């Protein structure tokens, strides 16, 4: 669920949606979502002063409260 959410949001932001890769690493009470994009799209995902990255993380955290898990988004 969270993986698909991050993938949909990231693909909407970048110029190369086919190079978006999302990996989910699950732990006991938390998850780490690794988002990889093309190097030329990195700025679009992070945004000015990290605003888009922060907004992406906020949306994912809000959706994760439903599942009572702590979710972290890492942009690699």
C-alpha cells in the first residue's frame, strides 16, 4: 500500500517515470521505503529547500498511521 503510494506520487513528479524504483524494507514496527529516481530527476523529487520531499514524507506518515507503523521515506 505505502509502496504504491510513493511510486504513484514520484512518477507524477519526474520526467522519467520509467526510471522510478521503490523498495520496501519491513521491520517489526517500522518500514523503510527507498525511492530511487534518475539523477536528473533528483531535484524534482526533493524540491526547493526539500519542500517536496518533506510533503511526500508527511503524506506517507499520515497514511501509515492507519496501519500503526512508523514509515520512513529515503530518497536515494
